[in-house]
C-alpha cells in the first residue's frame, strides 16, 4: 500500500490527518480525523473539464459554511 500524503483544508489550510494508515487503498477511502478527503471530477463547461482532484475540507469549515454546502444525506 502506498503512503498517505498530508492533506490540508482547501479553505483554511488546516492539516487533516489520517486515522488508520494500514487499511487504505486510496486517499478518498482512508479514514481522516477532523475533515473530509474525497475525489471530485470537473464537469463539462469547467476550464478543468475532465480533470479529477483529491480535495480536503476540515470539519470547522464545513460547519461554518453550511449555508452554501448542500447536505444530501448519509451513506450509512
């Protein structure tokens, strides 16, 4: 398994740390403390059309921006 790179919140730059290093396969499927790390893809019309990125956002920034972040449900 490859090493998990450090991830930082896209808004405030706080480090989001991995919880468990030995069970991950990809950054978006690892467990992270105090934030979300996931893969996003740019859709048609973006200047980044077809590009994929791993982004991170900390729990504090999610909480402070709930008015502009759409909650769509849980996966459990």
